[in-house]
C-alpha cells in the first residue's frame, strides 16, 4: 500500500504514520525527519534547510525533491510506504506523479487528517521531544514522570524550534496556502480519504483504519 498523509502540521500525521508503519510493516518516510537528521549531522543539506525550517516556511522544492527522490528505490519500499509531509506543494505532487509513472507505481490513497488551527496550536505548543531518543511528550496530555526528563532514556526534553507559537502560526499559514490545494488535487484523482484528526491519537487511528477498511488492533 502506498499512502500519502496530508494534513496540517500537528494534525497527527507523524503519530498515525508510526502506527501504520507497525501495522503494515512498510516504512514511514518523513521529509521533516530527514531534514532534522541532516541538521543534527551538520551536513551541507542540513545547513541549507535550517533557516527555512526555523522560520516555519517550506524548504525549496529542488532540495526537497532531491532528498526523497531515491528513497522509493530502496528495498524496504517494495511492499509500499507511508509518506508523511511529502508532497507539500503542487510542484512536489506533480514530481511524484511523474516519478511514479516512470517506476510504474501508483499511490493507493492520499489521506487528509483534518484538525482546526486552534486545536493544532494547543497541541504543538505543548509538544516536547527527547533530545536523546526522540520520544514525543506533551506538557498537558502526555507529560513525563519527571518534568523535563525522558521516561525512556533520561534525556533532556526540549521544544522544537518551530513549535513556538509564532512559528506554528506561520507553518499553518504556509500549509493553507501551499499544501491545502493538494486535497483537491488527490480528490480529482479519486484517491482522497478524509479523516477526523480532532480527537486522540487512538480515535484518529480508528477513523483511519475504518476508512482503509481495516480492523483496529490498537491496545
Ligand atoms: P514536519 O516535521 O513535517 O512538520 O516538517 C518540518 C519542516 O520541514 C517544515 O516546516 C518545512 O520547513 C520542512 N519540510 C518538511 N517537509 C517538506 C516538504 N515536503 N517541502 C518543503 N519543506 C518541507
């Protein structure tokens, strides 16, 4: 199954991709994670993309396409994949169509996870990430046992640069202008599924599995 997850930043794409990855045993491909790992590794690409990410605007299409272009050829993608955060512009969607056409592949579904801006701002501004292992927390809904410290590895919890409220608002504005039109793009192709992302991770997962016609085994 080849799935694209659409939806605003904070709608829950990453959490749902992680759950689907385990259920379907196909890789979760996140361009945001790829960029962050380049920034952590101080690569040339990392230094090029950091300022865009810090400002909450999109990384230029050429750099983004460059980072994903060979990913689909890896062996773990044979059974499919879950794309989280790509495509984010019409140019990227058209690039993907062309690349898949050449590889004789087709997207199975584009899933739009919907949540209103105010829900997203509350969610993202409370998010904290472990600087050691990357585990996600939330100061209200999923706090660690000891404030500021990861339950798993004892690492320090930090706020992503782009999870500050003014940057979240910019990311949402960018989403509405650049990415939201992709909902219509995939609808026209008959590939769109829409699910409600306002509730908990479990509720959203249930909605997604039911839209995909699959059984829920969340526990
Ligand atoms: P994410 O973790 O998916 O929210 O992505 C974090 C940031 O990475 C975004 O705000 C963008 O600056 C950049 N980014 C991730 N994916 C893309 C993409 N497909 N196109 C352009 N920029 C992207």
